[in-house]
């Protein structure tokens, strides 16, 4: 008796979660005593660079291939304020990728509580600032991020 693929239950693929720990510094506060909304973008960016470094993608590799990541779109939902001295975790997941684009979901957590959520589209560009395909080795890394592989 044969089974169709519809009869087989396969768990959904979840993207790998990258976690970057940061501490909120006093100089990042605004006049209201909490982290200014624009600073959250720095936290998200720092976590994205950390993700690339952990995968072995360093700035010098981007230079060699003449490809640089730029943020084409970012949407942030601010949920809770951040204060000086707090330890936060920026969780980054790659939800999709194309030849020159990465789509990410990022969260800033404090003690497990969501303080901000960002949906990000990053595009690799060439020297002329035009979208350019990622090198093959980078595409493989992106694919492993989406599928939770190493």
C-alpha cells in the first residue's frame, strides 16, 4: 500500500534563531529617561552584523565580492521602553531570501518580554548601488538560516 505525501506529517521548518546580548548604556537615553526609538535601529543592526560574523561573513568578504547589505525596508513596532543598565537580547530570524535579498524578523527582548519587533528587508548592492546577486556560498548560508541548519 502506497502513501501519498499528503498522508505523511512533516513538522514545519523553522528558521534558526540568532541571539545577540547587549546592555543598554546610559548615553543611549533621551530626555525622557528611556532609549530613544531611533536607537532601537542600532540594536537591530548590531545583531544583524553579529549574525553575519558568526556565519563567517566579514566586511572584508563583502569588499572582495563588491556586495554590501543595505536596508531597503524596515517596519518597527515599539512595545516597551528600555532603560539604562538593562540587559537585552536581540533575536534574529531569516524568514526568506532571494538572489539579492534577505527578509528578517527581529525582536528585542528584556527578561523574555518583547520590547520591539522589526520586519526587515536587506538587499545586497554593488558599487553602483544596484541590487546584485549574492555569491553562491552566501546563498547557501542564507538557505541554512531559513531552514535552521548550520
